[in-house]
């Protein structure tokens, strides 16, 4: 419940609204407390004394109090809901902002479905607690204290009988919360697991259908769904085991009050009106106890959700600006790797081992090697998607960790190996990093990426709306759009990570021809990661990677003469395919 207390502290940001809700609650409590007294007055001074004026007056006051109770109840409910919606808004923004700032290493290990569950279902549990359960509990506590004092003043003997239920109910609820707190946390965890199966299935629906795995996927989803149902039933069973005792206690107290109070009326120690009023107070004191009881599961669930939400909010941002970091504005073109080693978080082996090289201004560097050799990992270290385990990466002699992260990344253009597009117009996808770019500039980079002709053939041209993740486009088309998007950025360093792997050789050569001239004219240094040696022959220098180590570097001709590994890769790519 420590994290739930952080949610309560955040209510300070909405002091005025919270004060209004509390005022409405106090007025409602006062109206509830006054109602039985009017009943007592009307019965003892009106009906018993046959005084019509008192009966009419008490009836008028009861009507006014009923109207007031309705208004005050609406006020506390409306204001509590307003606060809860504001808290939910703040929490969703906090989580989303934190997700944007968390490092690649966090996203490598975190399940997307769990993050979605925390920003939706968990926040909703907290919102429900603030908007409903919290006001009920506070109102119940205030009502209990107020009504208890009035009952003691009216008849301390009956009050003692009635108030005996409070510690007993508190004991039952305390045992319930202590025994079942972990259960409500596991409910949200299992909901996240179910969402994970759903997300994977929706993302891979084409693979599912291609391999006729619909029935197996249905079985997998059913198993997770059944697991969630079983956990929910365990929670219901826990509630069922606790609340019958509370109902039993409340009924026994009612019987005791009516019996003992009736005896006092017969003995003329208590009036009928006072007994009616006391019995009404009994309802007012049992109702808050039951409300607190019913709120206990919601409080436990909100506590578990708050812990999951703040687990994300409190996550450590590993990649961030150092104190006195300076902006990256000028690039001379000298990028240095000094004995760089790197190991992914959680991995047991190093992905890079002792990498050292230095680029020259306006140099085009190609990186080639077998799959898994560490080519992309090298490039991930320049914009600080990860920080080196040892060694350093420098730009013009300055460690990239001493540069402001935002300015560093905003001046590095990257085409990732895995293409990601967003649902919306093609123009918006190309101008994603430069949303104010004029259409002429968008068309210019589209031509460089050899995608302009395809776009103009579409019925709506650059305004054509594409589906989620670029559904409806081929791999090569998506890749070329990604290239155009990168070319529109204000880059000084350009990184192309196997950016033409999904296009045919002719198109790849056309794209490469456009990029070669562009990279030499507009960049201080350019890196090209490729599988095909044919696309990197013209590079100023080729870095050959093997199992995380830089095993050779030089021009195409130099590597042909001195590197057996390079020769074997070239031979394997030139060997004619057997039909």
C-alpha cells in the first residue's frame, strides 16, 4: 500500500476540488445525522402529542433535508469523479513520458502487453479507487465517528452494543487484506499475459493463417483466459469467505438493539421516537461498515495496480544526459571507436569485443559480416541507444556521453533494418521527423529513395492513407519510404542499416547511386551496413566483422587481397544458385 499512498499525496495538486468534495461529504453527513432526530421529534412531539403543526413542520424539514442530501451526494460524487479523472490523466501521461525516455535496454526486456495493461487497466483501477472507493471510505469513517457520538449521547448502553461490531469488522477486513493482497496483484499480471497472447496473435495473424495454426492459437488463448478466470474466482472466494461474517454480525447487532431497546421503551427508559431514531442511526452505522467492507477488495486491487504503475514510473533511465552535457552542432567527420566492448543487459557474452577504428571527414564507411557478427550493434552505440560496456565512442574527439542526447540523435539520420511505419498518409510518414517540411522537399527525398513513381500512381498520391505498420505495402516499398523519411531529417551523420535488403538489385543500385552522391555532399560521415558486397564496393573503407570482433578493414580491393573471410563471403554471393 506504500505506492497507493503516493496516489493520495498527488491529490494535493487538486486542493480546491478535493476541498469541495470533502465539504459536500460533511454536509451530507450532517444531513444524514439530522434526519433521525426529525423522526424522533415528529413522533414524540407530534404524533404522540397529536400536534399537527409539529408533524407538518417535521415533514417539511425532512423534505428539505432529502433535497439537500441529494445535492450534497451529487456534489461529492461529481467532484470525486473529477479528481479521479485528473489523477488518471496525470498517471497515463507520466507512464507515457517515461516510456518515451526509457532506454532500448528496458524495451528489450519489457513486454509491450504488460506496459499496455499498466497504462490502461491498472490506471483505471486507481481511477475507480479515487472516484468511488476512496470517497466511500472517507465518508464511512466520518459517518461512523459522527453517528457514534450521537448514539452515545442518546443511549450509551445501546451504543456500546452497536459499536462492538466495529473492531470485529476491522479484524475481519484486516485479515482479508493481509491474506489476499498478492492475489489481486497476480490478477493484473495474468491480464497482462492474456493481452500478450492477443497482441502477438494480432501482429502475426498472417503467419498464423499461413501455417494453419488457428486452433492452436485458440487453445493458447483459452488456457490464458482460463488462468485469468481461475484467479478471479479465487478472489471471489476470498471475498465470499469474509463478508458473510460481517453480514452476520450486523444482523445480530440489529436483533440486540431492537430487543434491548424495546425493553427500555416498555420500562419507560426510552421513548418510541428515540428508539426509531436510534434504529435509523443503526442503519447509518452499519451501512458505512459494509461500504468499507465492499471497498476492501477495490483498495487491495488499487494498491496492486499502483505498485505496477509506479514500477514503470520509477524505472531507471540508463541513457541520459550527463551534467554539463553540450549540444552536438558541428561535425568534423572524425568518429572514433576506442577499444569498445559491449554486452547487452542480461546477456552472458559480449556482442562487441575490443573494437577500434577512426573515420575521416566525409568518408563513406561500409560494415559487412555474417549474421550476428555485431554490425548493427556498432551503429547503435553512435546515437547512444546503448552505452558501451568499456572503451569509448567519440565524435571529433568528444565522448558521445558528453553530448546532449536530443541534439545528438536529431543530427544522426538512421534507416533501421526493421522498417516501422505509422498508420496515416504517406506524406506524414515521410515527414515524420520534419512535419513542417514542404511537399516539394518530400517529393525530392522520395525521388532519391526511388519511391516517388509508386506514390504518384496511387489514387490519392502522397495523401494515400496506409494501414497500421504499413499494411498493404511490400517490404521494399516500406523500406524506401523509411529511407525517404531519414533523408528529410537534419542529419550530419547518416547510418543505413541494411536499408536495401528488401528491394531488387536494380532498384538497390539506383538507390545506392542517389545516396552515394548525397552522402558525400551532405554528411560528415556515412555508414552503410550491408549483406551484399556488391552494394559496398565503392565505399572508402569496409569494416569486416566476425563474431563481435573487427577482423579486417580496407577498400574492396585490399580486402580481396588480404582477407580470406571477405573472399569467402564474396565467393558465396557470386556462386550461381542451383535450380
